[in-house]
C-alpha cells in the first residue's frame, strides 16, 4: 500500500471538486483528487449537459411544428430516438476532455480512481493508497432520491442518472415529481413525441413564485402534458403496457397506465461510506454540516456543492470551490452565507429566481412593493414570437432590490443583473438608469425598473415642478 502526503486532498471529481483541484495545482500545491465514478460527476454525465442537449433537440422539434408563425411551412418532424441519444453522448464526449483524468494529471494532480473513506481526522484510504493531507475537501455530490412507493423496487424506472442511456422515445412517460428536473424532462419528452403525465404531491414548482410556476405549467398543458397535482402514488406494479400507478388525489382514486416511469423527486447527499464519524465530521439528513467558511466540524475538512446541503446547483458548487481556494490556500476570509445564489428551470418558458420571491418577502414581514414588466410589451420578444412571461422585482425599503423572478424566454440568461443588484445592495434606480441595447431581451430588466418609477415621475408634484421651471425660460 502506497502512502501519499499532500497539501490538499479532494474527494469527488464533479464540477466543484475539479475546480478546487485545478486551482490548487496551478498554485503549486501538491494535490490529490479521488473519484470512484466518472470524471466530471453528475453535471457532465447525467445532469446539466445531457439534459440541456435533450432540451435543445426537443426545442428544434417544437420550432419545426410551429414555423408557420414566421411565414415558413410547418411540418411534423420525424424523431429518431437513437440519433437524439447519439448526439447527447457525442456532446458529453466533446466536453469530457476538460474534466478528464489526463488533463488533471497534466496539471500535476495525482488522480486516484477509487472509493475514499477516512481512517482518522487526517487520513483517507482510497484503493491501495493512504492519503495524509493538510486539508481535505469533500465534494461527493448527491444522487437521485427514490421515494418509498409500494412496489417501486419491483418495477424498472428511470432517474436522471439512467434516462439518458435510452435510445428511444417512450410511448407514455409517467414522471413522478413536479420540480425543475421533472418538468424539464417532461416537456422535452413531450416535444419529442411522447405522451407525458406528471404526478406531483404538492403543486408544480412549489418552491417558485406561484404565478411564474403557473405560467410554465400552462404552456406545458397547451403542449399536451397532463398534470396530476396534489396527488399521491399509493402503489406501482408492472403491467402489459409497462407500468401501472395507483393515484389518490383530492378528486378521488385513479389508475394510470404508462409505458415508462421516471422518478424525479429530489436528491440525497452522498455521505455514506466516507467514514465521516472517524474524521469527526458531522452530518445530517441534508448533508455535511458546514460553517460560513464551508468548514466542517473537523477544521481541516471542507465540504462543497450538493453534499454541503446548501443547494444543489452546479454553479453553487463552482462558487464554493472559489471560496475554499481563497480560504484554505490564501487564508482570506470568506462568507458563503452572503452569496446570492440564483436558480433556473430550463423549461420553455424558462423560470429564474434570485433573492426573495414575493411570497417569501411578505411572509418575512417586509414592507415591499413590486416592479413588473411583461414580455408581451417588449419589442424583441414580439419580434421573436416569445411573448410569454414577465419580470417581477421585489423592492424593499429605500428602493433596494430584494428579489427577482423572471419567467420567459432566456430567463436564465437574464437573471444575472438582479443577482448583482441584490448582492451589492443596489437600488432599483441603478437598473432603471442603465443603458440597455435595443432591441434585446435584456431590456426587460430596465423596463421593469423604469415602469416602477413611471407613476412617481409623472405624478402631480413632478408635473408642477416642470411647469414652474418652464417659467424661467
């Protein structure tokens, strides 16, 4: 058994772990990276990359069906499930070299492909190697949560980790879970020709602004997605058609027949088999317990990304990586609690959120007002035929921006100015005063801010002031 001493040992080669390892190595620190599965983690192999590739294919099919609005003859596209699958895998393969073992070894990182577990607070065993490091970073991510539905363990089903392996389009896909993952995959499969039913125990996108979530759901309904909200699955079994689901809702009991089943009911942090107890690292049902510096209860160990229990986003894991590099290597103060972390659901229309929703702000007792502008009144949205949705900005005391909800085309691209405004404590006037290029979707932010001030600008007092000033020439 080989013994390795290093400055930094990173456990997990997903987006966060790779960023920490690359940064440490390029700063001249002796770095070990341990990964038991695929390099690149969930985002590259089973998450962000393949899901957005599937969504892109689905959008191409959708545009072909509705091209007549641009004066182009529409046509029902012929969907080749194998070709869609092959393109997704080709995209993964094209990006994979950036996350590969060879690339990180070229940076000077020692890569160990094995499971890791702590032997004591300063030592990890991985395969035939023991690693003793000055600092550890746990970046083991999360996995799909599988609900305790009677009969589920006896029927085949997909999760986001397996759904991209199929090379066909299901006849009828039943999606359990109406969160971002469930809705993205539901709409994509519907546009690619599958019948789709979504079963959700609460309401669709229950974490999001209700009006924005309703806008997404209504579009999907028009496209043919069947929603069963506030419904519980009491049993699942295999059937001649594929799978049978027993469903109970406020309307009564029902039976749903589908060809395939997709489970999208959240995720669970990967904390098992790491030997965290031997390392003195505390964890709970949400993941590893960390402080504002992302340190665990073992001061030599950090946790980042999904496993740290603060949100399951690739961009959050990348942000965490930067904070850890600053704190662990440069000894600079950091505070993860101050980060404004946006989220986006890549349906069509997209839904993006930063800061507080309107409901959250009111529940917190804040005195707020709302700035709003609809895409239907935005010139570029009219030109592009993408007029669904709106921008809703939560404005607090002194005109400061507390939150932003965007639902509409490219909402994920448009949320960044609001992240900056919230994090820097900017007033809405800063956005209203900025110059936006015309005609762009980005104007939605300026138009929402300007619309907020318009009643004040053209009220009686300003009108009187202008009149008085006109007397002086």
